[in-house]
C-alpha cells in the first residue's frame, strides 16, 4: 500500500512539473508569435522570389526589393493596390516593386492572362489597375452569389482591352495560344514553395511580412533601408 502511495505521489509531481514547464513554453511561444512584424520576418530563397520575366517597377539596384504575390480577383489585393503604389512612390527610387501571380479564384487565370497580354503591348500596369478598378464587374464577390444577368467575362475583357487601346487581334492570338499559362503556373508554384497561402503576400529583401498592414510593411522596408 505504501509503495502504491509513493508511486501515485511521484506521478502527481511529474504532472505538476509538466504543466508548469508546458505553460512556460506556451507563454514563450505566444510572445514569440506576437513580436512586431519586422522581428518575425523570415528569409525566403531568392531564386523563387524573382524571375527574369517578372514585371518590375523601379531601379534594379534599389536598396530594397518588394515582391508581392497577388491574385487579380482578390478583393484585398484590389483594395491594397493603391497603397502599394503609394508606398513605392513615397520611397523615391529606393524601392523596386516586383509582381508575381498567385491565382486562387475562379477567374484568376483569365485575369492574369489578360494582364500579361496587355503587358506584351507595354500596358501591364494599366491593365492591372483597370482590372482592380473593375473587379466588382467581373470578379467573384466574397459571400455574394454570382449575378445571372452579368455579361460573360470574355465580353467584359474585350471591353477593357478597347479601353486600354490594345491591339485586339494580337491579344487574342496570345490568349488563344495560352502563351502565358506556363508563366502564371510557375509563379503559383514558386509562391507555394515559399509558403504563400493567401493574397496579397509580401517579401521585403526576401523577408516575408508577418502581419498584413501598411504600417508593418513600411516598418519592414525602413528596417531594410537602415542596414
């Protein structure tokens, strides 16, 4: 009987110690997760971040390279698009902006293909901005069923191509030949390899932004500029 009591006592002490140290580990882990974004950013392999044909804006020798993985049909990407351009402009040549695709929605591939076809005619940024602006017309809305009376997406994109004064025949040839499919899927694969699971996702000099906000993005850029 005495032996059983000793064994039970030892088990109780072990449970208490495990709970104590486990709680301490949990507190430490939570504190680690809640550090500011600039301190929790992780470094990604450079080869997967940028490709030779990735659309870029800004000097190649800029001290900071900002890479964004985006989905043209993503509502957050559309809303944050003007903020990204403002951040780029505010740093006056100190930041290079690089865009990568991460198609996650129904019409994403079609939209990315349209942007690439426009880019082939020197109007990548104009097409991206236009699709963001017109997204309520052609994109799926979160939590809202599709409008059965909405025009087909191809008709809408033809109208956007006219607004951009694109060579319609040249654009159709590239689109019908699925000329950009490999590039878009490669971007997606690169993003998945980097752990990108949502859009927009940002990397600053290879360091992933941990919290999605303008303030945290600027803080991470400022930290890299100080190096």
